């Protein structure tokens, strides 16, 4: 008789993810009842507060979750807490936001919580599959939120631009992951690093092409020059609370994921990517700061500021220590 050994699940380690998921469902279901906007906002803030409290409770814990697909540590929790704080501010700013009213507050806040959930998973990811799932869960709600002011052409244009560029970045990233999997035979960061280590496949063409495509795909997502063209337009057209949320939370989660991928999985081949990322960092710093000089829109200025800040943050990854 065959016995089934159930996998061990660390519910404490997954508690912030569980709280966000439960909060998302509650807010979405409550929104169907058309209650007061303040009640829906209160439920969203309660979900974010519960998730933040559980993340603080887990601070200092270091563990692999879900068969090693996720990593619980201070880096991931810090990114998750930043995303939750940014989302809480966005909830408050959105209470009287026309875009949230047009999209229905329950749906709008559900999308916001779903994006925070994606950011949390992305920051904890140490597997190519969990990385991509977290990235898409982060991005897809933002496509809708950017275009949620349905009576404004600029908002609809913003959502469409973000959808097209985001899809292009995701496709490029996924192709890169496919090459890395083909070269290493695994989707786990540790196994990829081992396969690319001494005596491994570090100089394989699949590795070099996969690394380049992964870098380009992530550069689209984090607004690194010269893959930044969408950022000022999307920031300007999106509702103001959404712009504020994207400017803070998306950068934090994406760069933690960027660092994990390139330092852990692709660390053995850093000699092949450090110079290229250094060039992207310099280009982003120059383009972001120079491009900001001629702006007469505060939201476009914030977009160019984000491009420059992405360059500064990338320098920490380039050091590869």
C-alpha cells in the first residue's frame, strides 16, 4: 500500500502571504455589497495592517518555504513592508479618488492588495517559476489600475502603454528564463548557481543569451535606461494614488528580486554581466537626471526621478558582493 507523505507547510513563514490573500478575498466580496467607501478602505487597511504585523512578527526568521521556492529573510520582509506601507497610503489617498469610484472601491482595493501580494512573493522568490508568478501578480493589477479612470483618455492610454510594454518585458524575461533552465536543468537559484559554477556551463551560449534577456526584461520592469520610455507617460496618465504606489513599491520589490536573481543564481557568471549592468546604471542616472530638467509636470518629474533612482539602486547589484 502506497503512503502519501504530505509536504510540511510553514504557516508562520507564509502568514503575511496568507493575510494578504484572505484580505483580498474579503475586500472583493465586501465590495459586491456596495457598502460605504470608508468601510471598504477600512477593510483594506486592516488586511495590510495584519500582513505588516505578521511580517514584523517573522522578522529575524530565515527559512526556505514551499520546497525552497520562496525565501523568508529580512530582505524580503523589508521589501514587503515597504510595499504594504505604500499601499496603505494609497488606500487613504484613493478614498475620494474619482478613478477608484469609477472602478468601484472594492475592485480597486482588491487589485491593490493583489499587487502587494505579488510584490511579497517576488521579493521572496528564489525559483524562476515563483519569480515569474510573483512578477505577473504584481504587474497585471497595475495595468488595470493605471487605466481605471475610464473617462480620461490619458488614463486609458497609460494603462494600454503599460500593458504593451509590460507584456514585452515579461515575454523577454520568460525567454531568458527558458534559456537559463535549458542550460542548467533547474529552476532553483541554488541549482542554477551550482550548474554555472567551476567546471560548469558558465560559457554556454544559452547562459549568456538567457542572462542578457533576463536583464533586458527586468530593465523594462524597473525603468532602466534605455528601456525607460514608458515610465513618464504612464506616471503622468495614471491616477495620482496609483502613480505614488508604483513609484515606491514596485521599485523596492523588483530590485530585491533583481538582486536575488543576479547575486544568487547568476553570481558565478558575474564577469559576463557586471559591466553591462554598470553601463545601464550610468545611462539611467544620466537620462533620469537630465530628462527631469525640462519637465513641467510633477508626475513626469517623478517618473524621471524613478529612472535615476533605478540607476543608483542598480549600482549596489553591480558590485556583486
